[in-house]
């Protein structure tokens, strides 16, 4: 079973989104939240902080669990569950796109809402 933690970073009426790089195996090119796979020797919260820092330069300081969702596209032999955390405050200043796992970063959900 794979556990994947995601940070839903919120500021005012905005949410941080990142676009997955086209070379990613899972969900290439799609918008998502910063996060990543939880290693065997770490907690969800440890991974949440590490992945936020590594992918956006931000370290969550105030957050709460939202929901867990099984990946509907995972195989029966390799199930995965996503754990979402609402992040209300962080250190590190403004979000910055770090690494090559994502091609874009925005802190504005308004243009991605369905009408």
C-alpha cells in the first residue's frame, strides 16, 4: 500500500496548485497539490513538511487533516491512498517552484474553478 500526502496550501481565497511535469509516470501534465510518497520510517506530517519544503520552499506551521481518498486508478496489486491536509500558515516566504517534478506553480484557484 502506498501512502501519499498532499498539502492544500490556502491563503485568503487562494489555493496553491502545481502542474505535474510531462515526464511524470502518474498523472503527467495535470494540476495537483504539493506532496509525495510517505516512506516507511516517517509519519504523514513529517512527509508533509519535507515535501512542501522541497517542492515549494514552504514549511507548514498550521495545518489540519482534511480527508483520505483511495486512488481510483491504482491497481489492486499496488493500491494507493492520498491524505490531504489543509495548510493555513507556513514559513519560507512566497512559494517557489523547486525541482523538476512540476512545471508551473500558482497561488490562485479562481481560474481553475468550474463554472
